[in-house]
C-alpha cells in the first residue's frame, strides 16, 4: 500500500513515541506545530508516488516481492535503478529542501548486502529475517530513520575504551528472545516523525568492540526509547518563506535498555562485518546526498535568477552576474555528474544489489561538501545585502512604514515591493538563516565528514593499476625497485583493482519509461542508453 501524505500524517497519530522539543514533552507528533515542516517535507515523498508526473520515478518494483514500492524503500538492482533513485532524491529535495526519507533507501540496501554476505560466509540466517522486515516496511510504506551516528565520546578512543560505554549504542544483554541495547545515537534526521529507526554501528569495529557491532530495527515508540529533538525548519516564522513550510529536524535518541526481539536483529556482535556494513551504507548514502544537494542547488539557482531580475538587472548583460550563475551551475551539475557517473559505473555484488561506484560517490560528496560554502557565497553575491538587512514581514502591514518602504525600496516599476521582498526572504531563508546553516553543515558532515570521504576515495581508487600502467609505459623495472615493497598500500584493499572490476559498464534500462510531462520536462530525468546504443 502506497500511502498519501495525509495517510502518512494520520499513521503517525497511532504511534506514541516519547519525544521532547526544547524542554517540552510532545503529546502528538502529527499535531506538533514545531514538527509540521518536517512532516510536510516527508509528505512530498508520499504524494509524489501518486502523482502522474512523477510516479515513474517515485515508485519501483521490488524484485524480491514483485510489488510496487516507494522509491525511497526500493532495493536497486541496476544502473537504471541507481540513476532513477538519484533523480527521485533530487526531485523531492528541490521541492522541499531536504526530503529526508532517502536515508531509509540507503540503509535498507546496505543491510541487505551485509546480511547476504554474513549468511554466505558464516551460515547465519540474517537475510531471510531482514527480507521479512524489508517487505513489511515496503508493504506498509513506512518512514525509517537511520540511527547510525553514536555520541562517540572521546574521539581518540575506540568504543570499548570509553569511560562511559553508553556514548555508543551497544548490546548490554543477550536473551533467548532478543537483545537489550543501550546508549546514545547523536544525530538522527527526522527521528520524531519516523515510524521506525534502523540502528547501525557508525564505524569499523574490532574484536574488543564486538558488543558495539549491532544493527537492528526498533519501532519509534518502543519502550525505553527517548527522542530529544530540534524543531523542523523555522515553524511559525513569518519571514521564513520556505522553512516555515518545509524543514528537517534532527534528534538525539537515548536507548535506555531497549529490548529488540531477534526477528528485528540483523547483526549482533559480528564485528568482522561492521566495516562492510558501514562502508556500503556510506556509499549508497553519499550517492543519495549528491542528489539531495543538487535539489538544493536548483533552488539556489532559481532564487539567484529571481534576485537578479527583481533588482532590475539582466545576467545576460552583466558578465559578473552571469559568471556567478554559471559558477553555481558548474558546482551543482559538477557534483551531480559524479552521482550520474557513480550510477553508471556501479556494480552488483553477490546479493544482486546494485551499489554506486565508490570513487564517484565519494568524490561527488566531497565536491559538494567543500563547495556548499561557495554556493552560498555566489548566491549572496548576486543578491546584495538586502537578504540580511530587509525589514521583517510585519512592516508589510505597518501603516506608519509600509508606504515609504513600498515606494523607496522599489526597484523595477513592474516588480511590486512585496514580490521583491518575497524573493529576498526566500534567499535569506535558503542562505543566511538557521536553515541555511543546517544546509551547510549537513552538506559538510552529513553522510560522513570530508576526511571519511577522502579515506574511501583513497581506498577505492585503483592506484596500483595506475602505477602499473606507468611502469609498463616506462618499461617494467625502470624504477629499479622491488615490486612487492613498492606496492602502494591502500588500507582495506585486497588487490590492485579492489572490489570493483574496472570494466566498461553494460547498460540496459527498462524498455519503456513513462513520458515526461511538463512541468517536469526541463529537469533531467534520464533514460540510460542501452548497451547497443
Ligand atoms: C544535519 C545532519 C543530519 C544528519 N543525519 C543523520 C542521520 O539521520 N543519521 C545518522 O546516523 N547520522 C546523521 N548525521 C551525522 C553525520 O553522519 C555525522 O555528522 C558525520 O558522520 C560526522 O560525525 P560527527 O558529527 O560525530 O563528527 P566528528 O566525528 O566528531 O568529527 C568532527 C571532526 O573531527 C574529526 N575526527 C573525528 N574523529 C577523529 C579521530 N578519531 N581522529 C582524527 N580526527 C577525527 C573529523 O574528521 C571531523 O573533522 C547527520 C549530520 C548532520 C549534520
């Protein structure tokens, strides 16, 4: 069953999570105004799945069940799936800033791959258990929050070395019927308005950290779970043209001895698989982050064009303004192109799940993480100082000031003052408000800090293959060093090409795609060329 946004909101009413915002206990998440922008944003992922213009992107057929599911819960099996997911994330995030629900997609794919690998190599029976969970989540069209980032405590110490073990979620007790987990997850997007949380460890674990290697699903209103949340966006603020309607909350989750039955446990102590699970999730997630921030880029580009126009200028006639816009486009489409390349050069592992290419996913996320600040700078440059200096919206109705403001701050005669203010307030909302700061920090750290991305790029990239290329061109042995000792040691790499075979991708999309109709026609919904083309 594919829910609508209204049904999603209604479904939240049936849950009773223990949620706090700014010191207040929330009685009903669905009716809490401070969470409304977050629920609205999530709602778009539901409504678009019913929208004739978008449902070819927002839904997909789950191969393991044959059922139609929301794209945000689908398991990718091909390059076509990956690019459609990327487009779907961009589509929803350009509408609401951050649609949040794609994290579920990324975690479901990674847990699928990890449970498959564990079962193959250890004889465990995690995958059938996970498939039951996956199908329930898909059938009920749930929203699943990702509880991965632990409190972490002293960053220089491993989980088992921490003075207070609760800074990482861990298995406190194993029972016949399940496990008891305890500890803090520090940053969970949209936690209060999720149906469930998928708990995963956030780093590679050693044998000593085995109790911290845990992956399981918990209902959001499970006993002994407390969600301490921030409001979503800028609810109730008149000046927030965008973030009063659409926003994101983040929350801390305190697991104070939460019982999880075995049927919802997908990894419990198998520390050897922790790196595979976290790294696989990270790759899927960074690929999605690229689509999400490209959607935000679409908003910035559109707002930039409108600021220029409402200021009475024409970018085509003013090279510096045109350059700013082109620079913004270059950044957004540059990192998005990495997402497209990661889709095309992805690979299917033994589970059949199609994973984006690790180098392109991480490079794209790194470009976006570092250039988000340039995106804001460029948007600020075309806008001028008004976006931080403009009078508040109450002045629009103040009889003592309104008239003067309307005439003296007018730009082009055909652009009414209040319309110019609307555009300036939108730009303010997107680039200088608390929401704007959120966008910067999620771009920088969300899905992993830059150093984590760089490590993955170094790990995935076939450096040794490149070295051998040059060695061959120079005639083998010309460097006069021993082959083995000269090998570039990349942590986590097993062979010169790593886990990916650098073959030419063979692409074959589905034979037909629903036609793209206006107003979506100008977005880049792509059909990958078939292998024959
Ligand atoms: C808006 C937002 C939404 C998010 N949503 C989610 C979510 O839904 N689910 C989720 O699980 N996570 C989420 N995250 C968390 C995100 O994945 C983390 O922020 C990211 O992985 C970095 O972790 P951290 O914030 O703990 O920073 P830290 O790990 O503390 O990093 C801070 C700095 O210290 C460095 N550092 C850290 N440890 C070491 C070390 N041992 N040695 C050397 N340097 C070190 C880092 O490289 C970085 O430069 C979200 C983050 C943001 C900002």
